[in-house]
C-alpha cells in the first residue's frame, strides 16, 4: 500500500529535476558561445525505470544538435565569418516540455492524495 507513495515520490523528484533543466535552458537561451567555442548547450535529463516501479534520473546530458548561428559581425564573440553561435535551445520546445513536466507533477500529486484518501478511508472502516 505504501509502495505507491515511493513510486509517486520518485516521479515527483524526476519531474522537479526536469523542470530545473528546462529553467536553465530558458535562462541561457541568449548566452553566446565565445570565439573559442565555450558556451551553453541545451540540457535534458535521462530517466530510467527502477525495479520497484519508480523512476530515477541517471544523468543530465547536453544536446549535441547544431547551434544557432546569427550574423553579427560587430559582436566580440563573432567568428572570422561574422557569425555568433547561440545555444541549441528552442523556447517553444522548452515551453511544451515545461507544460508536460508540470502535468506529470500534478498527476503524481493527485496519485499521492488519492492513495492517502484510500488509506484514511480504510482506517476509518477498521476503527
């Protein structure tokens, strides 16, 4: 009976980590790469199912998809061709991911509340 609390709690933790990575992605959307190629790449958590039915975040990876190049020859971060490269973060993608993570978080909170109500009702019948 209490196992469902553990499963939902692990999902809440995983979704919180997902929301943290989404927030970091959005916060760094306009951070340019330096001339030497140092900069921010979109992050995403990697989930893995646990044997007990829960979920865990095994690692947070950097997305290796191409960067966004903008022609800005006046910028100190511009390369020899005048392009400045920005993170591979799409605001619309991050918004959709945040909405999904929020819904998953809400669903797990509801599951915990329902389990709690069922346990309380069961204890009421026994007493």
